[in-house]
């Protein structure tokens, strides 16, 4: 059965990046409380040289828009210079971005190749940023987000359930009752020892 599914998978779907399906990966550190613009400035100053050394040399402000939806909602509020972002550009598109905003730090890459390279770069940024952030806030959470993309090899219906293991404990069984594409968020930390956990 598994061998048959493997053959169907390869004939109906291909990973978007050729050797793997990861089109974007992000590492996110969330703070326990929002930090001030002064702290954001200090974080940007601390990481700027390192970011530029990794070709994230297109620096700009992040403007935030807050809005509520409803019949009596107030008008949207724009907060200019709410954060700072460093981009590595590939043509007109951002290949990598390091963002510092009031509620945390985010590094995302759409040029993922291997975990070792991504983890090394994230670790370098965090070694510089976290001591500065720790003066104003503690870490509330860490997240690692992947976007996998598989491309149908032919027109018409393709069985999206071939992309994932039906026996997986990580995906709700209801996901396999329809052929349409679906998304799933899950994860946990496995203890390695008293100090470290593996995502």
C-alpha cells in the first residue's frame, strides 16, 4: 500500500523547491509585553551590522495598521515606524527578512536549503538581539513555522491526502475525508534533558 502511494505521490505531486517542499520558513520570538520604540531602536542598532553582513541590507520602517470590524467600528489607526525590517532582496522580492516589532522578533526565509544553515543564521541574530531585548521584556514563546508547497503534475483533481501520512498523529483524521487542500498547525517540545527541548 505504501509503495503504491509513493508512486502516486510522485506522479501527481512534486515539491515546489525541487528537492524539498519548503517555500518559506520563519523563526519567531514573542515578547511577554510590547517593547518601546526606544528598545526597538536599540535592537535594530545591535543587529544592523550582522544583518548587513548576511546581505539583509535593505532597511526600512514597519508601519502597523490597527482596525476593528463591525457596524460601529472606529476608523483604522496607523502607527508609523512601529518596527524595523532588514530585507535581503532577490530582484523585486524579499528572499529573507529580519523584523523587530513591539511584540517580538521574526526571521523568515524563502530561500531555505537545509536546517543547519537556517538554524545557524537564526542563532547568530538571537545571540545579538536577546540580551538587548532582555533589558525590557522576557520571552513569552518561540515558534518555528514552515510553509510547504506541492505542485500538481496534471490538470484536474489531485489527491491532496497523498502529501501527508494518513497515520500521522499530527493531523486530524477529518482532513483525509476530502480531497481539497487543507492546512494544519501543530507541534510540541520533546525534552532532551532538564534544560533543553527539541521542537
